[in-house]
């Protein structure tokens, strides 16, 4: 069994995936962003002396700013994740990660099972370091199993290569 080194690596962020849930979230973010301009347009239909007009304008401004900020943040996070993986493609080296321990945990409000996996990463040009992985692939990473990983030796950023 490999001992755990003092250095700790960090898992690369997940790449965005084109899924049904992702499309649904994109749809709702778009609706959220479009409600604001619709409310602002609706406020032009009120009588200027009507007190409700100011409420509709305020709500329209909040929905517009909030919707655009949410979409912008989502796109920015996706772009950063893709750039991180491109950087690993350019500078990363293939290494081996041995599973030192794996334990079942429960995450989320619906009690989704997951495995909390501790790894020791070694390979050519890589100083050994420990890493932690949280995965919903329950039972896939048993203690002692060796899995391939891509590692940036400078930053210790890694991703599973399988």
C-alpha cells in the first residue's frame, strides 16, 4: 500500500455536457433573462401616475440584471472548465493513481450515494501527491485499484483519463 504524500492535487472541473437537464436549465435561464425585458415593456403600458408602474419597472430591472448575470456566470464557468481541460491536454502527462481508500457517502437532499476516494498519484515526471475524488460511480474505485490520470506536474491539477 502506498503512503500518502504531503502534497495535495486538485481535480479539474467537470466539462459541461449536452444533456436533457442542461438544456432544461438553459431554457429556464433564458426565460428568467427574458422576463425582465418583458416586464420593462409592460411598464410602458401603465399610466405614468400609476404606483404599480414603479413596482413593475423595479421587478423588470431586477429580473433582467439577475438573468443576465446568471447566464454570464454559467457561460464563464463553462469557458474556464474547457480552458482548464485544454491546458491539461497541452501540458499534462499520463500518470497512475492508486486508490488508497474509498468510502460510501450520501450527498444531496435526495440522499444520492457517492464514493469519497483518496488517491496517490505517481508517474514519470510527477512528484507523488495525494488527491481526493468525489464520484457518483459507486463501487468503481476499490482500494488498491490503479487508474490512469492526466496530471499537470506544475499545478498538480488532474483528471481521470479513463
